[in-house]
């Protein structure tokens, strides 16, 4: 077994980092762990729950760290989700 539970020798452990930030009366979701180029905006001031649910759905077969940012980019909350805990 590898250094992390559930991994075989030689497999990589990957954690995806997704940021959720308020913008112009909505919430922006971006993949901060890669240069993938995707950004999704939920145009509702109360769309934080939808944005977090979307971030969990984007995780793929990885662990994910969802960082909730304030309008100037400071982290105000961090949510860690394992693959089996997506709750979709």
C-alpha cells in the first residue's frame, strides 16, 4: 500500500483546490489547483450553497479543498471533501 490509504504503490495522491468567491451580486467558482481555465458564476447573492455543491461535483476522483473567499480574496472558510463524501 502507498503512503495514503487506498492508493497502490506508484499512484499519485491529488488534491484539487477550488475557490468560491463573491462577485457582483453572485458567486464565482474557479479551479485554483490547475490552469484549466474554467470559471462558473452563480448570479445570485444567496448562491453560496449552489456554488459549493457545484464545486463538490467538479472534484472528480480526487480529494478536494473548497476555499470560500471574501470579496478581496482572503480565505474565510475551508471545506475538505473526500471522494466518498461528495453528498450529491
